[in-house]
């Protein structure tokens, strides 16, 4: 029981990170109907920016960790959002009226570019960071097995909940959110009623990338080690989460993220840790076969 | 970008503003990722600042954008026009000739000054010469079937190349690196085979398969296991390797082929990763990360290649030479490439091939005409997978050693880049792209000019995938049909309402 609870805690923390990345996939899919394959790598770039920003701030003499983390968060969100914007501007916008396969191929190209850019610029070795957020609480003790809730896990879940709240408000209450929903339904009609479609799509990428940067920072703090390849596996898993929750649905992405995080954690805890990625990836196939519209999504109708 | 041309000061101002904005974006992108390098040291990671590199990159973006704005984008007579026109059959104006001449002269002068510029000048001259030759040939013989001449010439060269270079070397001892050239050609041909196989899936059927390397891996491992554990020969295993890969293709494809193309892409990616993880962990069959070694080489009608015993050289009364085995391997993969392309060529004429191409253009129209798109996709997927399996078996027998390391996503990405660059659906294009991208990179490694520019430790191999990625994006944005975009459509209307190139273009948004 205690073991189960501990895994539950771990799974929720991991799932929150996947959920944050999944939101980027789901928003972009909702608005332009394409999978942004480079999103996983935007997350990776975000993690690297956070790492470098953190080291830079530390070396400048700021030792107050909470303030440093807030600064890092802001810097990472801003700079990663710039990457998201640039990727859209270079690789997707010119192809908006092109054939179906074209933006998918540029997305793969962008993913390769980002991975290899970081590999060339920062080296291929893994980058370790000593634990920044330490400590925690023991919430339960059964027969010598303590269930721990660490501060970093609390931080992850709190940040995710707050960001989810903020972004839900943006989508439902602001003019930008209204424009996004309008573009989702009918881009042509939205443009005719005065919505700046290009700008709205750009801002969607910016928002997705900013959330990916947060996920990158949390991942860095949680695992304490990153490399240029983390975006690949995390990207597929977050995408699985988005599909599982129903692609295009914001709460669905979060729910899917949590489920994928839990599946992965429990699989590693009770079966084999080597095959944890296989479990998450197989989930993708299972979901697509049995309920392709996901838990909270609407079935897709292709119009001619 | 298509604003009316304004006065010079206006243009200059707009260009400067735009370039400044671009430089600002570049600075935001690179200030942390490129401006600092994380270095391992005793007390954990430390940062090393690289202001010069950062300034150079941002400066290059500024200057490049400014020049593009001034001379290409915001003018009605772009400076790139003469270069583009060189590769058409339109007559060159006096201004075109002047621009081309000036560029040639400038690069010649620059190459006198610095050895680094020689590299650029070489590229410029190659471009100009190729353009001039192309124009001359088209001028004198406008109606020859060039694609066919090129194909036949290429095949003839490929057939003769190993034998002639081997005999020349044996007869005259010219010091040709025959062994190296043959090994490189075998690698190029292997990628050509993989590209041709993937081309069926991506280029003809329009299904984006990001996990092609899985079929390559299935082929390689099924050959290795059949050969090692059952003692089968290469030629017995080859069909099985293809068959097993095709079977795996069906298994992967069946569940997702009903869905939209994007899903297929990511599922294939996930499945390829599953295959790699299973290969890595299923130790008692695949030997895990240590891989399988000692895989037997193919035999020449039962005659092995070796120094002693009943071998190829003994049978034909030749003196033993390790090059014989390599030349034989070359012809094996060459044959496989030819078979793949001949089969593709024939399939394109069959109803199934027509259905593939129709499906690529418009799936809904296809379905409404009574084509079973699931079966059609599955056949394309399985056919592509089968050729991937053949290539895998060949890879295993040539290397003699395989491990999951060889079947990563980067391999899939390389193969996809070859197909995209060659032009989706163009067989000749894929062949050329394999030569340029695999062989060209090998050539870059031996180029001295690069070392002069970037320092003696410069290794282009590090930048290979980065350049492949950039090439994929640039090609898709600039020429979505690949470098060789004059792909002949399989069916053309009798009375053409547009040029064939127009018909070949996809109109779907």
C-alpha cells in the first residue's frame, strides 16, 4: 500500500510534466491540424535554456534559490517562446497552403535541427545539475516503508495547476483565446471577421513553447540531468498523452499526461523498468485503435 | 514581400529595420544556447562564455538579412535572377551576363587572396560551369530523353566502376584507394536501396513513415539469427528477411492506417523505438547491447571468399585478394538496388501503383471511386518494408556485426532526408540524393578549405545531421518537389491544359 502510494505520488509529478508538454501539441493540433513534431525538442531547448540561465544567475552571485528559480522561469519562458515563434515562422507558415505532407516533413527537419544544434553547441554528454530544491515531507509510514512527498514534487504539481488555470482563463476569457477558438473552427471565416490568423497561430506556438519551457525547467529540477536527446522520448509520450486525452482538448491533455505518467511509473515499479517506454508507446497504438478521439475529444470529421 | 518598389531611402530604411529585427531575434535565440557552453568541471557544471561566436552568428544574420532585403526581396530585379535564369532555357539578358561575370571575377580575385575563399569560388565556378554546359547541351540537342540517358549512363558507370578500377590498379599500380572507394560506394548504394524503399511509402503512397529503420533492423536481425542459429546461407535468408520485415510492416500498419497520415507518422516513430528497445533488452535472442557478431558473408554460388580451401579464387584459378569479396558485395547491393527500382517502376504502371499515387493526391476522392484505401496503404507499407528488410540483411552480412546502435531514429531521419531531397516520388532523384548526401559528406571530410576556415579540429561529420535537417526544411519551403522537380507524372491528360510540371504539382491544401 505504501509502495503504491509512493508510486502514485511519483506518477502524478511525472504526469504533470508530460501534461505541460502535451498542451503544446494539443493547442497546435487544434488550431492548424498538424502534429508539431519539433515540440518535444522545443521542450529540450527549454530545459537547456533553463540550465544555462540557472548557472548564469548562480555565477552572478544570486544565491537566493526561490528568486533565482523565478528569474530562470521567466527567462526560459521568454527565450523558449522565441524559439517556438521562430520555428513556426521559418518552417510552418510558408507551407500553410502547401500539400499535406510538407509541414510534417519540415517539422521533422526542425526537430533534427534543434537536436543537433544543441548537440553541436553544448556537447553530447549528459548535463548534471546538483539538486536545487531539496527536502520534503513524510506523509505516511507503514512497516518501515516511508511515503515521501518531496518539495520538488509539490513544486511541480503546484506550478502545473497554476499554469493550467492561467491558460484555461486565457483560452476562455480573453480576446486572444476567442480568436484561437475561432481559428480552430474555421480559419477562413475567422479571417473574414477580422481575426489576424497568422498572429493567432504564432501566439499559439509561443504559448505552447512557453509551457514546454516550464516543463523543461521542472524536468531539469526533478531529474537533475538532461541531454540533447530528452525531447525525443518525452515528445512521443506527451503526444500520446494529448491523443489519449483527446487531441485539441486542453483539460484532455492534462488528464492524458497524468495517465501516461502513472502508467509509466507503475509499469517501472511493478514490471520491468527496461520496458517502460514500450508501455507508454504501446499505449499510443492501443488508444488509436480503440478510441481515436480520446477521452475528452470530439470525433474528427474530414470535410471535403 | 511583394510591396511596390519605393524610393531608395525608403528601401534602405525598411531593409535596415528588418535586418535589425532579425538580428534581435537571433540574439534572443542564441544568447544562452550558443553564447555560453556548459563545461564539466570538478564542482559540477560551469559556464564558459563565447561572446565572439555569438557576435559572429548574430552579425551574420544581420548582414545576410540586409543583403537579401536589398538585393533579392525588396527589389523587382533580384540579384538571384541571373543565377536562376541560367538554369532555364530563356535567353540571358546583358545584365544577367554582367552579374554572372562579375560574380565569377570577384570569386576568382578573392580566391587569390585567401585559401578559404577558394572553397566558395570553387562552388561558384562549378555552378556556373554546370549551368553553361546544361544550356549548351539543351541548345544543340533540345529533345533528347535526358532522364533516360542519365539513368543508363549512371547504371553503366556503376557496373563498370569496380571492375575497371580494380583492373587498372592491378595493372598499373596507380595508387587508387580502390578499397576505400568500394566501401564508400557500398554504403552509398545501401542508402540508395533504403531510400528507394522508403520512396515507395512516402513518395508514391504519401504515407509519412518515420520508423523505416525498424524494417531495416528487422531484416538485419532476422538474417543474423537465421544465419547464426540455423546456419542458413545469405541467399536463403534474404527472402525471409524481406518477408519478416513486410510482416512487421503489416503488423504496425494495420491498426493505424485507417487514421489520418499524421498519426501514422508518430506511430511508426514509436514502433521503431519499441523495436530498438526490444532488441536492446531481449538478451537471449539478440544478445542485447553487445549485438551479434561473426555473421557469415554471402557466397558466390556456394563458393566462399577466403584464402584457403574451396574458395572463389581457388575455383577460378585466381590469386587470392580480399578485394574480390568487396567487389562481390558491391554487385550484390547494386543488384538489389536495380531490382528495387525495376519493381517500383513496374508497380507504378499496375493498378496498385496508380492507386498509391491517386491516394497520395486525394484520399477522399480515391475512396469515393471505390478504392479500398486501407488495403492500398497496407500494400505500400509492406512493399516498402520488404525492401527495407532486404537492405537490412545486406547490411548485416556486409558488416558481419550488428547491434541496436545502428538502428536509431537518426538513421530513419537520414533516409527520409534522402527521399525528401531527391524529390518525393522521383527514383532518379533518390539515387542522386543518396550519392550527394552520403558520398558528398565523405568528400567534405577531405576538403582542406573547411579546415582553413574553421580550424584544424573541424570535423564536418559532427554537422552532418544538422545540415540534413536544414536541407529538409529549405527544400520543403523552397522546392517542395525536391531538387529534381521535373518528375514525370504517371498519367497525363491527352490534351494538356498546362505543362506536365503543373500537372505533377499537388494542389491540395
